[in-house]
C-alpha cells in the first residue's frame, strides 16, 4: 500500500508577545558598533582630580619658626635672606618660575600662591621647607658624621685646610681620592672616635652634597657589593648645637 507524500513545511514563528519571543533579545547587524562597552582609562584621564587642587588661593598659615631677636628674615625681590648667630644664608625664589607672595609678619613666614596646579602646590611646600632649613641652619647648624668602613685594606684619610679630604689606600688602590667641600662646609676628623669624619655647615644642601660626594667617591667598582662593603658611610645626622629643653 502506497503512502502519499506530504510536503515538508517550515515551522511557523511563535506569536508576537509570547514567552519565547520575550526571552530572546533582538540584535541588529550593527549592534556591536554602537553598543560596545567603552574602554577603561586610568584615573588621570577618566576622572576629575580632587577638588582640593582646584582652589585658587592657598596659604600656609602655620608658624614655621618663631623669629627670636637673634634671627631676622628679610625679603626683597623674591630673594629671602636669613641672618642669625651662626651666619647668613639667602635663596633666590625666582628659580622656581612661579609667582609667590612671601611675607614676614608677627614672627611668621607666610607664602601665598594663586591658581596653582598640583606641581606648583608641591613647590609651595618646598619653598617653606627651604626657609625653615635656613632658619635652623643659622641658629643650630647641621652636622653629618661619616665612618670609614674597611675589611682588609685600611683606609687612610687626611683633611687639608678644613675643606679638602684626601683618601688613600681604598681597596689597596694607589690612586688618591680628593674631595673638595662645598662653600661654607667644614670637615674635621673626630678625636675621640676612630675613623670618623664630621661635616658641619649652615646650609643643609651643601652639607648633604659634600657627604654624598664622599660616599660616591669610595665605591667598589666591578665587584660584588655584597662581599666588598668597603666605603665611607653616613652614620648620624644631627645639629651642631642642640637647644636645652626647659
């Protein structure tokens, strides 16, 4: 018995509004071009900086240092001069390339800046620290102590004229090392401590730079620094005169 053939028919799509149609999202051919997730950018380019950096006026109202009768701070044409019992220091504020207003009133040093950016605000704090270090330098002075460290070859050193250090026999080398101190810096070998050098001065930048040059001149070259520890290292940072507390 022959069975009649029935033509195949494609299934009809479900009715509009049915559950099957609602569960399937409808996408167009260009959906990925217009609805793609935006790329992520870091904080500096995606979000705005904190509002504190947008202030148009910033000042340092706190007292940096009480100007005693023996300390005077004068400012003229962005040149700050500090005079005290140990000497006089000055710094030219023009090198910071930013207009600041520096005033001295009632024993306070105030620095004002307007419409500042992040770097300029950081520069403002640097200016205040400079003045503070100058006041400390002319009243107390800065003292750096360095020790000569060696294992086999003893390091021979001598100070000439108080401002020139000569180092010999470093790691057995015959070449002498000569380090000239910065302006206003004095070097002397300690009498009570062996192999110790004392560097004193009013300007902390010059004192620290002299100590860094001494340390850099005595470094083991082309050797394992874990084994060869010879050199001249800073052991203490303090002041020449420390005020007594009542």
